[in-house]
């Protein structure tokens, strides 16, 4: 038997949210394709293009850096609403607790799966962003210390995503209503 085989509540959590978990690698692959296309466009000799050589790549990386600031908000809302509050609102957690798991194991499985997905996705997206940002490093008005690149280039994005998961779990436990928990988590994380 493999060490990586999921058992018990973790298997159930992964099975329940498999579509969302498959969407994360798809989003990373799509962003990698867009960054590769923008880098290819920036590598074409400037005589064949009429605009600034790094124009589309620069604009794309600026928007991507700002868009990656929304990732913790989305992760927090996903954890607060569908993973925690929906289970508490509908009462399906009672069924899970009649099995051979405790309430602590049930909540730990939800948090573990969400945190692992958040770390993997945010680290991969930070790597993709770094790949697109590398040719622009230190150019005029595009520095690592700007809002967007600072958060998207490394561990800050991973930490923000883990903060979103933690806030989503806390708000989902306190509010116990799906839409309200998603809204409150979005507001608190985006603050």
C-alpha cells in the first residue's frame, strides 16, 4: 500500500471537491501557456512589431500581479463556504461524525486538503509569474518592490493563501451559512 494513499475523511474531502481540485492545475497550465505566449511575443525582433518590445509582456505581468492578489480571497471564500459552512448548514457533518472519525479529524481533513491545495497552487503560480517577470526585472517602472510583483514573486503569496484558508475556516465555523460565510471571508481577506 502506498504512503500517499488517502484514507478516511481526507479521501472523502478530496472526492467531494475533486472538480475544484482539478481546476487548480488547469489554471496553472493556462497561465503558463499565456506567459509562454507573451514571452515568445516579446522575443520577436522589434522590426516586425510596431510597439514597445516588452509592451504586451509588461502589461500582462502587471495585470497578473494584481490578479494574484485575489487568489487568497478566492481560496478563503471557497474554504469558508463550500468546505466548512455548507457542511454545517446542511448537517452533513453529523453523518461524517457517525463514522469512525471525530469532529477534530473531520475539520482537520478539510483544512489539510485546502491548505495543501493552496500551497501547491500558489507556489506553482508564483513560479509561472517569476518566469514571465524575469525578462522585465529592473526595467523602468517595474520593480520587485511594486504592489503586485512583491506579493506574487514568492513566499508572500503562499502565506497570503494560507491566511485565506485559515480565515475561511474560522469564518465558516462561526457563521455556519454558506453565502454569508463566503461574503464575510471575502471582505475580511480583501481588507
